[in-house]
C-alpha cells in the first residue's frame, strides 16, 4: 500500500556513518564506559552526604547502623562491585559487535513513511463518518474554502491544493501530491518522540519483569538464596555504592543479561541504549542510597524508591518488595508488597539497638572494660525461631518451619526471618538474637517517661517519619500501600 501512486513520493537518501557523541570515542565504547562513571559518580554524591553528615533528617538509617548491622566490609563491597562491572563491560562490548553501526541520512525518508501511514489512515475517515450518517465528501466541500486542511482530512486525505510540479528533463509537467504540513508535523512527533518513548517503555517492562521473577525465585529457592543471592543481603543497611554488590552469577543474570534482553527486544539503537542503561544505573544506585531526599526526582517518578526497596533489605521484610528497579507493578499484582503498614517503630528499634552497640564498643575502647551483656540472658521474643535455627539439622523437614502467625504482615515477617535463619554465611541466628535485644531496648524506651527520654542526634526521628510517609506517596498514612 505504501507504493500507491496516489501517495506523495518518498524522498531519496544517502547513508553516512553517525559521528560519535564524544569524538574520538565510539558510541558503543562510550556506552560501556558511562555505566561505571555514572555508578561511582552518583554513589560519590551520597557518600559525601554520609561523610559530611549532610541532611541527616532524610537518612533512612544512622551511621551507627551502617557500622553495626551490615555483615560485610565496604572494601569487600567495592571488590565485588568492580568484578561485576568488569563482567558487565565485557558483555557490553561483545553485545556491541552484534549490533550494526548507527547510520544517519534517512531520517526524512522515515518521517515520510510515517506521513504516508497517516495519509492511508485518513482514507478510513469517510467510511467511519458514514456509519453515523455524516456525508464526509459534502462536509469537506462546504469547509474547503475556509478550512482546506480539515476538508482534506474529512475527504479521506484528498488535498487538491497540495500539488507540486516537478522539473522534468523532457519539459513535460505533471502534478505530484505532497504531504500536508500537519501530516509532516505529526509524523515527526511519532518518529522523534512516540516511537522512542514506546521503546523505552518496552525496555522498562522487560527489565522489571525479568528482575522481579528472577529476584523472587532467588528468595523462594533455598539453594539459590544461600549460594547466590544471600551475598547481596549482607547489607541490611544499603548504601549507594553497594547497589551492585552481588554474587557474580547474580550480577550477570539479573542485571547484565536482563538489560541486554530488554535492549534487544525494544529494538533500541546505540544512543538509546546509552541513555537506557545509564538511567537504569542511576535508578539502581538511588534505590540503595539510604536517603529519602524530597528533591530527588528519582524518588518521586515511581513508588519504587529508596524507602520501598529498603524494606526488602530488613530482616522482617526480606520476602517482600521484590520489584526493581523501576515500578512496583508485579509486587502489587502478585501480592508481595509489604503489608505491615507503618514501619517507623521497626526502624526506631534498629536505630536504638545500633546506637547502643556503637556506644558499648566505644566504651570498651576507652575504658578497656567489658560492656554489660545482661540483656542477652533475657527471654527472646523470637526464641522459637532461634531454637528452630539451632536445631534445624536435627528436626524432620516438616517440623523445621514454625507455625505461621495470623495476619499477612506477620506471615511476611515470619517468612523473612526464616530466610535470615537459613542464611548461615551471614550469621542468621545472630541476626535474630540481635533483633531480640533490639525489641527489648525499644520496649524499655517506650516505657520511659517522656521527660526522661533522650533524643540522640543520630535518631533522626523526623527522617523516619518522612520515610513512612514517602514509601509510596499514595494511600497509606505512615506506611506502605497494600
């Protein structure tokens, strides 16, 4: 149909190699280089916020929590991230060899192709109007003098006034149809805006779908979690440059391969891939940054932000909020969103416990005396789960899981704690023991009379309040939407 002689002709074109964005670096190489640059550059911004204690009111966790709750050193995190980025660079460079070089010169031709499609779509208008009793031909004639473009649309793309007379070598003249200005403008909008937006949307859907189901599988399958994914969850308190702290196998499957598949399915060119991969890198770092900054646009574009993903890193929320890095669609559809409501009390408990442990260590360093460990002898709110962890190899399989509590939120938290117990490499039993002490500290803090409560500079109560209000920015006051 596009070869119909009644349609305006397509312009000729000559292809030339597209010059690089930053000569002499080829765009494919620049794409590979931009990912670690974006990762470490954006991470440095948040690291400076930590180092100089800027905007502590927007922190999700205190410095004491970073020191006392995480099960991996910063240096180990850096090493694993660098390993993943080297693998990412190799795959990206190899992927570049499978892609043709980007050429320019046929943009006007492709825009004209879209304009032809618009003209063909106009041919259906008279028939559609006749279904509701409107004579499009007569209506077009009536409007022809004052509104020729509208008349042309109503008459099925017939524009008598839009004719060109080409110069022919034999001195003969002939009329040639041309496109209406609005057709060219619309075609340009489709070519330059709509098509790229659709390509990016497809890429986002593919990445979100790939990462959700693979990420969820790594939590539901005990072998995958213990041998591969548990490494990432040694960061109970995420920070920016720990976003890609993964087992190399997970890094390849979840991030590198998932991004490559999205790039191929969406049919992006090199520069689109450059923007897509760099944007995904910024989003991943931001989701692990540990801050709920009110002016950070990445925190407001979707409900999948630092506060949302931080719940997934807590011992009570590790089997919820699997979605990453863009939207929370699959969590909401499949019911894996955290449903425990306001998380302020849980975060406050962690802050109190971490600060107490930090102060105790500081006292040991200064005085050389042992800190008071009397609380370790108190009954544990999670003693059944801890006993389950200690005797896990002695019990039959059907007895290894404790009876689930009532309520979806309690069930989510219990399932998450059981996964922590199974994470032997990260000291799962010790994590629950620490939670028990945290619970006791928090209860004691609540029982104190208000005038005796001291407010630590590291408590950042307002920051926690902001977290609970901003985790979705939607329907739940002080918590996550369900």
